C-alpha cells in the first residue's frame, strides 16, 4: 500500500513528515530538557516545519523564538550552578505576542531555570504588568516598578519617574526630610490623584467621560466628590468628613497650584508637611462619612 494512503487503523505518514519529525526532534534536543517541551510545541504548532518554511503566525513565531533564545542562553552558561559572574537578562515586551496562558508559565521558567540571572522584564501593557506583579510577588525575589514621564511645570520638560510599591506619602516624607520640597510635592500630588480615583471608582461617582482615563484631571474628580458631598449634606448626611475639606483645599492652592504654575518654586516646608498630613486624614476618612 502506498505510504501516503491511509487505511483503516493506520495513520497517514509520508516520508516528508517523517523527515520533518526527525528534524524537529533534533532541534529540540539541542536545548535543556526544561525548555525542549516549548520548542516541540512551537514546532508542532507550525505543522512540523522549521524556520524558512514556517507559517507566518506571530504567536507561534514568538514562542519558538523565545524558546530558542532561552535555550541558547542556558547552553552558553559554562557553570550554571555558580552565582558568579553577574548575568543580566533583559526582556523588553517580548511576551506581547503570547496569550496570557503562555506568559505565566514563562515566568515560572525564568524563576526556575535562571535563578542566578538579574532578570529585567519590561512591558507597556498595564494589565500584563499587574498580572505579572501579582504572580511573582509571592516568590520574594522579584520586585516591580513603573517608569513614566512626570510633568513638573508648564515650562519644564517631563522628567522620568520610577514608582515602586512604596507608599507615595512615605516617599514624600523622605524628600521633605532632606528639604527636597519639589520632589516631595510631586509625590503628594500623586497620592492625592490616586485617592481621588479610588474614591470615584469605589463610590460610583460620575465624571466627564474621557477615552483615556489619565486625561481626567484631579480638579474634575475633586469637584465631583464635592458635588456628591453637597447632595448628601442637603439630605442631612455627609459623604466626607467636613473637617478635612479645608486642609485639602489648602493643599490644592498652596502645593499643587505651585507645581502647576511655577514648578514648585514657591513651596514652603510647612505647606508641604500640612499637605502630607491632610492627605493622610483624607485616606483615613470613612466614606461615606455619615450615610
């Protein structure tokens, strides 16, 4: 019976498919055992063909490329059991072509197969950033941070800012203690904006729609919160503790407006300290305060 004709109880096997299978196994065998399965899956997903005849499917190509790169990296390590010398592995958004179910196992691979590498994983995808941070924080040897451009004044260029999981007000206090008033005020503003967004989201406060939520200004959020507060006061209730409102208004006028209009030149230490204290009270305030 010809080899390419399938009969009952037999699978169709052509000489070409046998050669492709053998070549696939040969390629996979070049890599450490822990990475071979990924190489085999990628090659199988592309009909058993090697690069050159591979189908143009971005996710499959990404999987194959990552597996081959990590395999080569591991083979190049002459003494993987030794923590010396320094090994640096930087992956700049290389996982964006993979679905989530394949990204998380790769994090496990990086943790288990490259324990002595200083691994830096970067991404523009905020959803993936949050998922990766949640997945790795239990390991204890991974940390996360956000890098973005911070606007500091109307005439000043944005400056790069690295924000980790440390509380903004803790960082503001550190800067205040060494008389870096402008930097302290920047973290005060960040803490204020984050608190406003949290209150508006948790309490379903309506604000003007923007396609990009980051374009909704802090003034818009604060005024929407004050409007909710006024409505509740009219009905004998309170959304906020009325005692904290003057402190927040003073923070807006003396600290945040100074950043906006003169880049923080007019800041004073007492004003920045008062702003930090006011925001701590704002965070601690039960909302709604008197339902």
